[in-house]
């Protein structure tokens, strides 16, 4: 199994792609590990943002609409990149 560098913090931008690993890895293991990792990021980032938002509300500060849009767009981009990395098994062989 190939292990790639992964940021220690879920807040660090992750640009991991599978192009270098597909040809030398078991595709099922590769996609399983990749999917699990990306899904953890997609779970941890909104959880951290929710914590921030609760603190903001307790402080009676207004919602940063542009900031929230930016955050949501980043999550959308992460999900889209994850989807793009999946190739049908026939295309890999």
C-alpha cells in the first residue's frame, strides 16, 4: 500500500491526488483509503466551523456571510476534487 503525505490538521488545504499511485496500487485499497481520508476531512471541517459559529453567536457577533460562502465553496471544491479522482476500474488497467 502507498501512503501519501497527509496534513496533520484538517484545516490545512489538502491537494492530494491519486495520479501517481493508481498504476502501482491495488485500486480497491487505494480508493478505500482515499475515500475514508477525504470523508474524515469533510466531517472534521464542518464540525470545526460549527464550533466557531457557536462561539460567534455567544459573542453576539454577526455572521460573516462572505466568509461562510468561502468556507462552503471550499468544501464543495474538496468534494468535487474527490469525485474527479475516481476512475472506473477498466480505465486503470
